[in-house]
């Protein structure tokens, strides 16, 4: 998995708190080297609470790795909290 961040316009509640809000893109790279985008933010949902950055925390696979397996990328969202940075997890499911 490749995680990239990029600037996105903050929502109205975050405009003064984090004017440099960020979105993220996840790209799956197969063992053969083929790449496929599995997620890209088009806008920032209010549930992310003014995101500043993202980190790829891990991967899980359900279904034994066969053709019907579902992969889940675990992404932590870093946002500005009352007493410093907060972290919350996002699960991004996809099939390879």
C-alpha cells in the first residue's frame, strides 16, 4: 500500500483551526508491480475533525488470501484536538 496526502479545502468548522487541511489517497501495489487506486478523498467529511495528516497503521486480510479475500487498510487520521493532536482510525476495505 502507498499512502499519499494532499491539501484539500477544510470544511466550515475547520477553516480557522486548520486552514492547511489534508486529504489522502491509497494505492494498492500488487506483488507483480501493478498499481490500483483504492481510495482518494474528494472532500473532507466533518467526522474527521480537522485532519492535519495521515499514517498507514497496518493491513488485514479476511478470507484466506484467495480471489474472494477482502483487504482492509488501517489509516490513522491526525487532527487538532483541544490539548494537542488526536488520532482516530479509518478502515478502508478493498479487493485486490
